[in-house]
């Protein structure tokens, strides 16, 4: 806290109060309004919480205007180039990069938790193969919440660590089993000698040769790393609000997964593939759709372009763009997905060169490229949001732990602006 303050005056009562300004290390400072209702009988109103700081956090910093995304102070570009998903998970949880021994112990803790209760496979089999994988994942997390409900002790550090590790290890294994199910393949066993990304690819695509598995694992590891956290978005805020009631961490993560399922949150990369398929199956060329996107009167929009937070180039998009090009360059002309990727590259060219898009900063975002890469790897479109949830579980549990350790930890309770009826007298049904 600084000595800075802002003075609020109620013109009607002529009463005024000073509200302290809390200083941020980076980004806007924050006005502390806790005393607003007590002293002036007023609340702030902020639909969608777009201008509200809901918590204090040291995990992730985003500057949308500058195109910055930092995990614990480390730029995402540097981590993507030099780190990996497991090491980054440690960083998000522990607020420091691990040494060799730290990383080995952490990796072993995760791999030793790959032994997910096999009953989950029976439950997955209950679902039809055309069920949405996110619905299946939510059910699986509910199963884990039921299994571990007797041991809930969120104030116990050992319990929190074990729950954290179990979630980070279990969600990727469950994700692979869900993929096995919808592809009508046998459920594969996890391999404790493999990293999270390697194990996911090995379980999901056992038919691939070692070179293909290695190439896919490296791409998937970067996708996981890029999606590990993104500050106080809808799903992370849901995990915090759910977890604030001291519920099971498995239930809190299930709540986050439910929120992520929404098409305007985790489902955006699915929309990208739908758009590319629409263009491919039409008789129109790419230029026609680009012109449609420029027309304000036309409802067509280019999916995967621009970002609500980033008013500059999404830093994650630059990283995954390179991965996408590496993948696409390895496809032969007979690959059935080649026309789809050719369309994507033409759209990318327009967005990076056309003044309409450049002046409006409508650059391809991470969803545009992640959908393309996942498609190239062989991930079914319905699984894209599950991949997102797999990666984001790390960020969710990091925020859950941080929230519980916060000295100001309390149950969340947003307020409202009531616009309903005033007191109304009840009438007997015969008199209505």
C-alpha cells in the first residue's frame, strides 16, 4: 500500500471519504473500496468484473497493450524457448525455477501419481462415443471429488501439495483415456518414465513410430506451456470463487472446467477449424471471406483473429506460429488436411499484410494456431478444449493454493444492483 489516496464525495450528503490506492508492481494501481458501503452506503458496479481487482496475485502478469505475458516474472517467449511444461508448472506453483534435484523430485511425484483409479475407465465407457469430451471430463473430476472427499483439509500444506500433484498428473491420463474412448481404441497404460506431454501422446497415439511421437510430444509440450495460466480469466476466477467456500480442490477444478467449456473461452480453437472447414467446402476463395470479414454489415467473422486482452500481437501466437509452420511443412500434398492448412496460411498472410487487419491489430491469436497444430497432430476437434483444460489445470491449482495462503482469504460474495420490484403484497390465487 502507498500513501496515495482518492477522495470520493457524495454530492447529496456532502460527505466525503478517502479511499487508499494499492500499488501494483506492474499494471494499473487499485482503489481499495472496502469502506465505500460502510461510510457512504454505496457499492461499486462493474458487470463482468472488467474493472475490478478480485484478488492479489503474484503468479501471472499480462499487458495486453504491449503484448506481454509473464509467468512469475519470466516472459513466455523465454520459457517456451528454454523451459518445458513440467519445469514451468513448478515455477507457477513454487514462485521459482527448480534446480536439478527439485525438478527430479517434482517430476517423480507427478509420474508416481499417473496411477489413476481404473474405475474411471468404467465410468468413461458409460458415455456414448459422441458425447462431448468436456462433459466426460467434468464427470471424471466429480468422481475424484467423491473418492477424496473424506480427506479434505485445505489448510494442511501436505494435503494441498498431494492434491495439487494428483490433479496435475490425473487430468492428462484421464484426457488420454477419453480420447481412447471416443476413437474406439483400447485404454492405454501410462508410462512413469515419460513427461506429461510424452505420456499423453504415447497413450493417445500408440500406433505412431518413435520419431512421430517425439515430434508430437515436443509440440504438445509447448502448447501445454503456453496455456498453463492466463491470469484472472473466467475459469480461473471460477476456481477461486468455488474454492473460496473450502470445497474439495477436485470440485473447484471441475467448476473451472465447466466454465472453460464455453465457446467464448476454451472453445475458440474449435471455432477456428469450423471456419476453415466452411471455407474449404464452399465454392468461394479465401479473398471472398476476407472481404466479408471487413464488411461491418456482414455477420461473418474470421475466428482466431484478435484478442479481448491483447491489443497487440498475442505473444503466445508468435511462438505457436513457428510450431504450426514446422508441422505443416512436413505434410505431403496427399495429406487430407493439406487444403485446410493451405487456407489457414492464406488467411494468416492477409491478416499480417492487409492494412485493415494490421491497423486494427487483428492478428492471428493463439487459438488460430493451436487449432491447426492439434488438427495436424491428430487430435479430434471435440478434444481441443480438453487439451486446454489439461494445461490450465496447473494454473488453476497454482491460484487455488495462492488464494488459500492469502492472509485475506475468505469466501467470495459478490454484491448486486437490485432492479426488481419493491415490496409487494401476496394475493390469494382466486383474487389474482
